[in-house]
C-alpha cells in the first residue's frame, strides 16, 4: 500500500519546525598473553569456517568467536586487529568487538561494490559524505498493533528529512500491516515502483522475512534485528534491549567493576537486557554473583541482596521500569548496595516523571539519547519538539530520535560503510557501522538528581 506523506502527516508542521535546522558531522599497552594469543588463534580458525555455515550453526559459531574475543583486553585486541588485513575473515569480528567497546579501528572494513550506490544514478556525495537516495521507500506498520510505535519513528524520520536543505529524495510510505503479504510484499511493491533505497521494516519477524529473501535488488536499512545478520550491502539499526545490557556491561567494566548483581523485571525487555548483560560481563572477566527476577510490584528481595553484598558486589545492574526500580531502591540501601555503582537499562525512564517519587532513583546511571540528554545540532530541543508533537514527548521521544537517525543513516550510509572510523553524531548516540552491516550505537548517559533526569558529565 503506497502512502504519500501528505496523507499521513501534517506537512506544514514539520516544515515549519525543522526546515533549515539540520546540520551533521561525520568524522572519522602491555604485551599480549599466551592465553590471549590462543584465543585469537582459536577465533581465527572459527572465522575461517564461518562463510561455509548457515542458520543456527552460523549463529552459534559467531557467538563462540565473540566469547573468545571478549576475554581479550583492549590493548591486546587492538594489537591483534592491527595485525589483520581488512579481508581477513576474523577482522569483521575483531572490528565489531572494538567498536562495541568504543575503540577505533586500525583500518576500514573491506566491503564489496554493493556498498557504493553508483548504479542508481545518485548524484555524487557532498564533501561531508551526504549522499541520499533518489527515490526512498519507508516500510512501517502504519496500522495495526505496532502503529503506536511506528508513528514516532515516522515523524522523527520526517523531521530529519524536512530539516535538510540540500537535495532530498522522493519519499513514499508503505503500510506493512495494511498490505496483503506484509513486509515482503511491501518491499516488492517499493522495488517495483523504482525505489533505490528502503528503510524498514520495523517488526522483528518482518525483518527476518525480508532479509530471508534470496535476492534483495534494493538495499535496506532494517529497523530491528532479524534472526541473522543483514545480507551484504544491507544494514540493520535497532534499539534492542540486548544493546542496553551490552552497553551497561562495558560501562561498568571500563570503571573496573568486576562483581555484579543483576535485577531484572519479568517482562521481555528486562529479561533480554539482563541476559545480554550477564553474557558480556562474564565473557569480559566479570562475575555475576546473582540474578534476581522481580514482578512489576516487587516483594522483598532483601535476603538475596544481603547475600550478594557479602560476596563483595561492587556493581548493580537494573533492567526494569522506573516504578519497579523505585520499590527496589530502599532494599538496595538496606543491603548496603546504594553506594555501589548502579547502572540501569534505558527502560528505567519508563514510569517516571514525578520528582518527589523519582528521588528514590537518584544516582542510578542509565543510557539515553543524546538529543534528550544534551541536545543535538540540527534538531530543536526535545522539550520544544515535544510541546508541538505528541509523538516526540515522553517515552515516544526515544523512537522519534530513532526515526531521525534512520533518515541520517540513509543519507550517510555509504560514508559510514566505506570510510575509516567514520562516525555519525545521531540523536540516539554516536553511530558506526560494523563489518556485518550492523549499526553500533554509543549513547549518552544520564542519572537522576533530586528526582529529575540530568545528563552525566562527559557522557558517562
């Protein structure tokens, strides 16, 4: 179903609010131990076999490589990467590990010609790498159960689109929920209509279905994780709970915290974030002494916390909504853990907004969007936009920023793919592209002070 912009959004509002606003910047130890050399060697052997694998075997192989690399410290990993040529099968894995730790690449990933969009008559890139498509299609569930999540993504994307004063592509929207055949049929319709780039789909199953096609004639920036890595020449961008867990683990490890207790809500996001945290934290040499699942209205976990405190815990990871964390906070204090490093997933901000209650969360650090934490050149302040657009206020602001970044990635994807250490300063964080087409995001950090969310100085 082809839906023109004028039929789904008040054009005059975005044009007035964002026109001419967008500006973008893309920029570019000791000795390795015998055990680390052994891990690199074992990972190299697995990487050489990776191309011959598929399905679950390929996913398991990738996880084993990640486990081996996770045990290597930053300096040794960087040295190992420098010794690899760009085309070495291990380099994409090592490069992804470096980027997830916020470390630079020694050299760019080797990519095929499909990352250079010359075949669709695109004009040459601007000096800063800006090279948008000629005809852009966006696949979103504009009706149905996911329409509420899709609306802020759509509006954030259009904010970036109308905030750009340079050449912009023709843009068409396709409702994946209202199209017979779903996202796959919507993709086929967009390709048949002459789109030279496609953003979406948004649902996890939709992404898996599109990426499972034998031949994607038009490149895609998917807006979620599928069951496998993006096919060559395509990319994936997500705000997955797993990313929060990995980011939180790296945050604590970078501050020499090595013993943690994990407390998660019993919803899907809380469990996924907690699992990812535990895997990354332990892979990198940390110890999780206990994982505690709690209901939305938690009972007493004081005995569990007291036991964890006796085992020398120096960090707490909370994967839950703010209202649940408020009930946990006094129990942390009674167990003597309130003075330890407390890091939460981005879910923490959900269920907050009353400073007199949220003061219980003071001192808990959590990943957030650059735009909402400290502002972003090219976008009006989040408070200003939220006052005008319901889809940019409260929890929806995160998805609005996500949509804005989806547009920016579309316009700068070739630069990110082919440049060496190219980075995009996005609304959700600093964005890079790994060797498998996955967008890696380094967020801003915030905490609560007197019950109000404030950015952490220096970004955490």
